[in-house]
C-alpha cells in the first residue's frame, strides 16, 4: 500500500500540476530533481536566480490514515499568465497592490485545483481526503526552511521561461489501504445535471 | 428581464471569470465569498446560485443544507474542483440541480445556467 501513497507523491501530484496549468494555457516541463535545492524556492526567475516577485499557494489535507500538505510557488508573471482566459484581457501588474491581491487569490485557487485532482484520483482508489481552505503568500525572494520529512518530494517545472516549484508532503499509517482504480473519476469540465 | 446569478466562491478570480462569461449572455452577477455571505445576500431576484464546495466559514454542501433548513427555494449548481461520487450524491440529495467540475468550459457553463435558471 505504501507504494500507492508514494505514487501519489511522485506521479499524481506533479501530473496534477501540469494538468491544471495546461487547462489555463500554460505548458510545464518537469525538470530534473529539485531535491538538492529545497532550502529556498530555487531559481524561479528566468535567469535562474531569485525573482523579485514570488507568489505561493498552500493547502493541507487529511484522511483517517493519512495527512499532508502541498505548496506551489512561482513568479508573479507565471501566476498572472495562468489566469482564466475570460479575465486575461485585464493584464496584472506587479506594480499594483490590488493586482498582487488577485495574484495571491489565483495562486490559492491553483493549488486548490491541484489538490482537487489529487483528491479525485485518491477517491477513485478508495481514499477520501478532507481538505483545508487554501492560503497564499507573496513577497520578494521567498525562502523556506528545508522540509524535515524524508518523504518530501520538491519538484521543479519549467514554465518557459520562469519556473514553478511544487512540494507535496504526506504522512501515512501502515493501515492505509487503497482499492483498485475505479471508472468513477470525474474530469475537469464535466457537467452533471440532476 | 435580466436574470440574476449569484456566484459563491472564495476565489475572486473565479467570480470574475464567471461574470466575464455570463455577463455578455445578459445575466447580472452578484458575488459572495462563502456560504454565509451568500445566505445574507440571497433574495427572490436570484434566478440561480453557482456555488463552490471547498470554502472557509461555510462550505457549499453546508450552504445547501442551510437553504433546505430555511426553506429557501432557489436552483443551485455546484462549481468545484471536486468530483467524488459521494459528494455529488450528497449535493443532489440536498437539492442541488447539478455539478460542474473546474476548470469549466464557457459554452457548457452558459448552457447549464440557461437550462437551470428560473
């Protein structure tokens, strides 16, 4: 069973990130392991250095035998570029404090949608997650303490040219049991009328 | 007559997105950031509520329960990232008229809203 949770950490999580960004027209390419660079949000800027404007979304989840959190960070520019097409005609500016509010809002919603996809995938394997409301933060050159969990899997994506940094951590009991995948999983965009 | 759609979502961007999609279709949009705020703003003018599930203070499923408890009759479509059959079934039993999974596609949202709005 632990293989299933490991698969969630290593495969479903990063896949969900790519799917959510792709749904909003931003193509991501997974880069080689970010493990060795986990002490700060590394190289999000196009020059590989710390950008001036970093936005991050954070959300937690739990189940009777499982709990964890995920964090996703990128530049103001990438978060603004990943906004829904219907509102993209109004460009966001990092010089505007009200636009920073919208960037943080969207970073929180993106991380919520990533966890929503992971939740749907886990539910189809019999694991029902409860999720918290997302939180978001922003600032110049955000830095994080290196996560202490040995199971932490930071993943870095290229958003051409800036980067997206993703971290998913989970703790689980040996009692975790997943069933085989079911066909009940619903997809983004589905409309079900009762 | 202009129909009023209430959008209940803690993301301001999602509320703006829904307004940008439904506004040109002739709908007037009223916004609320969670179920509690929505209950305070609901009136008989509202033709449809589009409601997220995972929100602070009062989530979308509890909002449905509150509508039922207060005998407020208004069509509700859930608009959420979640797609668990048990949550969908709970919403259906609580009186929701449908379930749309984010990110939504504009034509499908417009069609569903036009079909369900009173």
